[in-house]
């Protein structure tokens, strides 16, 4: 008896929808095992982690706050990954975007009018895009590996933030705490729906819907999908791989930068030495769990946001280390990628002997 | 085919072996009732096959007839759902290729599995269970390859070798294991006529020594020439067995497709030659990678109303020439001209808008995106050519779907359900689709690389006729092909490409296979250097 992977003739639509669900189920199972071997009741653990955050208004609002940047960044990353550009540096683009966006209220605190916030958001998007264009240009000009360069720039961005907050951008009236000044009202993202969520949430949903339409219905979306699946066919179609690399990195960077600006101007209201609990990295999982589809990413963003809130929940209620959230996120990515195999392959249990090694060769 | 060599040097082999009665010979492999099912498709249905010792046995059939499935069961890479295989009268179960090789069954694949950066002896050592010392192996390779008339230098790097020699490596690799049955899948598709003759000598010698050969080919003339017996598969069943020497190519073809194959006719009327549509002037381009071929000062004028064919053995610059004409590789503006407009530096979409169309050699992954639906694959090459497929940046799925249906009907593309992913079509059907997608536009200039490579006889005839019809309707057609039968069937003028040099095109009526063979073997190069 052995297990075989048999290639399907076409992609399975059912599996494309089912594979994230299977992945979440397997992750929950693994989490339960983790809880039990650390001496906790697995059912209570799972409840506290995945369910309880959804039962209370404050935790639901917190989940939306966390999901918003994840979804926005994840949508941009999906465009990159669909077109075969492996942008791992969204965390850095998020930070640099935040820096660009905050430059206005920090350096010109007296510039307070209706244009303040839109300008901040614009600068934030530009900053993120510029930071993302560095690995893109290196890739198109010198053929460097964008996975490495984009990742390394995350740490450069982090140090830049650290330097600015502790140095030139420190609040002059802040008793030497490493914080910028608090933003004025004109520079603060307003809340909507009676304070239930920040304006960033509806903006994110609009962006995701627009991207979903672009991907599914337009020639640009077609170009992105073709390039990801078959670059040779893409160049036969007349699409330029280099231009698309620049485009997708710039778009992903702009969205990450926008998310960064909205985070500091909304949730934090000032610049701190650390402004992200790893949104840029978690968004990679969000993008894949959402099947690189903006609508799927909205759902996936909520699932991953839950893991942040749930991690805090199990820590305070059960004394399990907060790090369990990172472990569960990692497991989730692992299972998502593994389950994706099922979209193009099916599993067959067989008692027969077959030489798969050379079967593929023939 | 250029048969003078083999027929004059080996008359006794032809005479003695072919005329023998099959039943007198010793049975080597006897397959009874082999059945293999893939999902809904019955790939092999109760197939019986007997291969005798010392027999060159042809396995004929259209694409999708079940030939590959059958030989994979012999080679152990597929297991039959039902049926039995007897090897020298012993019932055997061939579980994997290693046990097939232990029995004495070897296989030479259509697509080579060689590492280009390694040398000959290293490549062979990788495939042997016990390669032993490299120096000993190198000596064995030299001896065996010389004995069988396939001389190899063990120290040559594969990347430097032409395709014909690469195939020798595969064959010698097989011979080193002293097989009693060699399965060959389309071995001559990559060879010049002269190289093919050399291979036939080797096969006849092997047969004379008692080794059996199971020979898969689409080239009926060569099957007629060298095979002793033929089994014909259609839709997974054995429909006929015959002695190919007693048949004609046309009768073999009609057995394969189950009906008379429409013969391709160039029409009695002389082609009405018009203006120059495509001109290449001193087209040169360096090799982009160590494994690519440089193009050297290629000039050609392609006129409205004619089919010009470029013959040549694979890997002599055909792909690079195609890329330069299509615009996937950019060159100096004057080097490529469409209707007198310099466009060497323009992109492929610009050239398509000039009413040029292109069909590349590789169907999946170049001409079509494997995981995308056929309607999406229509958008792939026609988004810029004003078929109302794109409006305001939005792709119209309705228009694309309508085009897909039109092409499917006009070119008889068969599919299990409407608008499937490209990867699920068989090679012949996908080729009909890829060619049909371009012909549907009625392009003024059509460039096709290997129009019927690996395509069954019925589909090939349909495609060739469509190419001729396009030219007769006033378009210019350039066909790059390795198939000489095809070239002589459809071309008005023939040029030969060799190591990146192109010979002057000559009228097809004045060309012979021998002359084409000489040009392939380097004559084109000499001509190019003189010119």
C-alpha cells in the first residue's frame, strides 16, 4: 500500500476553494496537539485562540484593525507573486511608507488643513513604491535575486526608522522618549461607523475589490497571470517581463506604504521605534491563504488577524507563550503550500508498484 | 528519403530478413490482452502484440492511439490494468524501468535526457547501475559505438554536439546494457537523411544479431524501408498487422487514421507571386547563451503568394531565426522588414498589427499557456490586433469565447468539454488550435516553426493544406521544418539553415533530398560564408 500523487489534466476548481479550508483545519489540529503537549486543554486552547476573539466587540474591532494592513499588503503581494516576482520585503516597504507619510506632520506640524491627510497617504504610497523599486531595478538591471534584496532591505528600513525616532524626529517635548510628536487631528485617520473601525478598513476593501476586477477582467490582469504561469508565452504575447516586474513591485510597495501610513496616522497616532508586529511577513501567508485572489485575501486577512488576537488571548488566559501565534502562522503557511499540490494533483492509494521516477521521464 | 546509401550497401539484409515467415522465428515478447485505462479514456484496449527475435517491428498509429502507453508498459513505467506479458515464454511483471533493463529491454526516448554541461562518458555513467571506473567505461563506449557504426568520442561535452550525435549517446547508453529489445520513439525526427541512413544500418545490424527493435515512427516511408512487421493501433486497439514492405505509404496512412488521408495539394495553378512581404537583410545576432546558435548574415525575401520552407536539423538556429522575425529577440531595424517597413527593433505586438502572425515550435509554454483556457489563449496573441477582444483595457470573455468556438469548428479541434485548459489537449489538437488561432486572422505574413511536429497524419494534412491555401489566397508563408516530406509537399522554394547560416532559397521543383541533405550537413554554411 502506498500513496501516489497523480497529475490532473486540468486544475481542480473544487480543490482551489477547498485547499485553504483543509490547510486551516490541519493547522487547528496541529495547534491542538501543541496545546496538549504543553499541558493545556486543547479544546479550551482552540476556543480561546480561534473563537473567543469573535465573540466580543472589542476583540472584533481589534481583529479588524489587525486585518486591515494584512489585507492591503497581501493584495499587493498577490500581484507580485502571480507575476512571478518574489517580493518578501513588504515589511520594509510598510516602514518606509510610514516614514514618508509621517514626514509631513512631523516636519511641518503646523500644516493643518483638509489636504494634510490625503497628502500623507500619497507620500506614504510613493515612499513604499520607491523602496520596492530598489529590488525591482536590481532584478531587471543586474539579474539579482529579488528574494534576497527585498528581504535585506527590510532590516535597512527598520534601522532607518529606529534612527529617525531616536534622533532627528524625536518629539522635542517628549522627555527623550523614543517617540515622535503626536499627530494633529488633521493628520489623524478618522474613525467610521460610529468608531467601530478606522477609515483604513473601507479603503482597504475598495482597493481589494478594484484589484479583483483588474485581475479578472482587464488586459493588465491577464498580463500578470500569463507572466506568472509562463514567461515565454508572455513574451510571445508581447508583454515585457521587466516592465511587469517594476510595475508589480511598485504597486505592492505603494500598498504596503499606504498601509504603513494608515497604521501610524490611525492606530498609533505617532511614530514609534516599532510600528509593525510583522505585518509585512504575515501578509505573505495572507496572500497565499487567500489563493492570491483579493477577495480570498480579505477572508485570509481576518483568519491571520485572529491569530494575533488569539495569541494574546491564550497568553493572558492560559499562560501559553505569545510565541504560539508565530508558530501557528508558520504552520498555516506550511499547510497552505502543501495543500496547493492537490489543485493540480490528486492522491491515489494503491497497493501496486509503479516506478514514478521514470514515469515522468517517459 | 535519401535511400541510395542504405539500399546499395545492404541489399542482403533487406532481402533475407524481410521475406521470412514470422511464425518460424523465436518469440521474444508476447503481450496478451493488455488494457490500460486513464480515467474515462481507454488508452489500450485488449492489445495483443508479438515481437520476434531479430525483428524490426513498427508500431504505428496517430497521436493518442495508445503507442506511448503500450511501450511504457513494456518499459515498466506503467502497469497494465489487465493482460499479461510473456518474455521468452516466461510470464513477467515489469514493475519499473530497472527491472525492464534487467530483462533486456532498453528504450531510446524521443526527448533526450542528457546533461548538456557534462561529457559523453559522464552522461552514460549516470544512467548505468554499475558504471565502474570512468576510464574503463570510456573504452567500452568507444568500442561499442565504433562496432555499431555510431562512433562517439567519450570526452566530448554534450552541449557542443549536434542532435544526431546526442541521439547516438542515448542509443549507445542503451546498447551498453546489451538489450534484447530496444524501443525507439521517433528516432529519426531529429536526423538529417544521411544520419537517418546511418541509424538504419545500425538497426539492421542489431536485427541481424538477433536483437529486436520496436520502432515508433510517423514516417511511413522509412517504416516501409526498414521494418519487417508493423502493428497498427487506433483508439487504443490493434486494428491491423501487416508487412510494411508490401504496403504503400498511403495505404499505411489510411490504416492508421481509418480512412483515406486527404492528400495535400499545392494546386495546379502556379502560385501567383506578388510583392515582397517579409525581407531579411543581413540578419545577424550573437548567441544569447552558450547553448544558443548565432545567426550569421541571413538574407531572404518572402513574397506574397508563396510558401518558402527552411529545412535544417534541430538546433541550427531555427529558434533564434524565429525569435528575430517575431520580435521576441530584437535586432537592428533594417534587418527585418515587413512590407518594406523596417521593424527589427519593434515588438511582437507591433508586427502583429502589421498583419504578421507567428506560430512557434513549442506549443505548450510558448504558443499557449498550459494552465489557461483556450479562450484566454486566444487573447494571448490577438489582444492587439483589433478583434474586439479588448476594449478600454477590459478583456471581453464573450468575444474570446466566440472566437474559440469558431476556431474549434474550422480546424476540427477535439476536446472533452468546451473551452478546456490548453494542457489537456493532445499534441495534434493543440497544434490545430495554435495554427488555427493565427490563420483565423487571415494574416498577410505567417511564420510557422515546425508546423506538424509530433502531430498525427490527419491533423498534419489539415494543417499543411491550410498553409498552402493561405499562400494561394495571397499571403506569404514561411515554414521552418525538419520534416523533408512536409517541405517537399508544401514548399514553392526551399532554403536550408545550418549552424546559423541560411542557403539561398531554390525552387522546390529543382531541389532533391540529396541536395538538401548536403546543405544541412554544412553546405549552407559554406554558401553563407562565400556570399
